[in-house]
């Protein structure tokens, strides 16, 4: 399950949680029209719209994790 999707009760829905899938920047004080989290696609950047995050698939979506240990 992707915890960064807009809704994640059982499975993520694949939509960006910042713009709720609209792709529009909802911050009224910003001059940028596109959502900064998804770049205007409306798709969750963490899971790529799949609704499920798999650590093995993180290379497919260009995600990088810091090794803190």
C-alpha cells in the first residue's frame, strides 16, 4: 500500500495527495499553476499511480532513499 497516495484506506488510489489528482497547484499564494509534488500529472510520485509502493520498483520511478544506518 502506498501511504503517499491521496486515499490509502486499504490500497492507495494512485492520485497525488497534494492536489488530489487534479494536477493543479492548490496554494493560492503561488504563481506556479502546476502541482509541485506531481508536476501537474495528478499521479502519486511515490508509487507512479499504482497505489502500491514496492521497494524493488523504486528504481522504475527514480526514487532515492538515504541510508541513515
